[in-house]
């Protein structure tokens, strides 16, 4: 996969622009990078704060030859790639909090937004992988101040955003190539090594309500399996995980 990089100073959201390009027929490997976003989006309808120079905000258009129903797997490819890129650049121990938050010392340092676009049936379906990495932020808005962190906060030094970008793009290239050549198994195995949820008491906010219990595994369909207090095992496909202390 070769990257074709589109750079912007300020746009609404790199995912929005990547989606439009995909709908116009942009090839796999199209990357949209912005210095800042006015409407950066997170999962579950949240805002992704995107101040200039403090973070990396990019979206990658991928067109894997798999059914749309399996495209969620690409979110895990990205989670592994982002965690490894952060660890390479910072020597931190970034981990994946199911489904694809990247956590350092219990706080979120990066997030991944996976959006599938069937391109109106006129082009092949695309999966847009939006990645936000908190790099040089020193503080966060009040509502996320106790949950978010940045590489600068964790390492007490600033990082070069361009360096993070090239490290991330090569990590994505590596893991997406592995996925294409060998399928989901190596991604899944690496994900389990990087996971920080299994064995923990968790509260999961799912689209169907709140589930509390012990996270016991992640299955190959991408579900987190939570054992509730009455011993029932619940498979969760989407949600937001809160680790209990
Ligand atoms: C999450 O909620 O954890 C996902 C956050 C994803 C943020 C990135 S920043 C680049 C891309 N553009 C967006 O609007 N969102 C993603």
C-alpha cells in the first residue's frame, strides 16, 4: 500500500474529508492529515478536541477485500499499530482498552474512529480509520481532564508531531500488510498481548445499556465477554469501557 497524503491546516474533521475523497473514488492509502480540526469527532458522538500542533489528527482510507460485516477488524489493526507506534516513539507502555482506546497509565492517549462507507454503490466500499493522538497537550477540557493524557504529560518532554506521523504510518503499513497476507489471527494475538482489560472489573456503556462485571476474554468476533455477578457471560460488540480501580 502506498500512501497519498492530503494535508490541511484546519478542516472540520479528517474523517469527513477522507469520506468525501473515498466517495469520489480515492484509492486505498489515501491519507488526510490536519493541523487542527474544528469538528473533530470521537466515538459515540463525542467531540475530539483538536488544537493545532498538540496532536496528530489523521484519517486513512482503506479498501480491504473483505465483506463489510468484517470491516470492524480493521479497527483492531489500527489499535495494534497505534499502540506500537506510541511505544516505539516514547518507550511508554501504551495498551489497548477494548475496543480500541489507547491507554497509558490508565488514561487515554489516543483514540480510533472506524467508519464504513459503502460509497453509494458507485465505488468499492471503504473503511475510514480516523486516528487522534494526544502529543503535546498540557491540559484538557474539564469533562475529560481526569481521563485523558498526552505523550508530553507522561514523558515530561515535547514530541515532534511529524515524527509521530511517520512512525504511525509505517506501523499501520506493517500491520495492515500482515492482515492482508495472513488474515486476522496475528492481529488478534498481538491485540491480546497489548490488552489491558481482560481480568479487570469493568463497567461498559453499551448502546443497549450498562453492563458491569469481570472482563474475561475477547473473542474472534471482536466481542468483549463480561461475566456479571450472577455468573452470566455477556458478549458485547460495541461500547465504552470504564476500568474499575
Ligand atoms: C475516540 O472516541 O476514541 C475516537 C477519536 C478519534 C479522533 C480522530 S482525530 C482524526 C479523526 N478525525 C475525527 O474527526 N476523528 C478522528
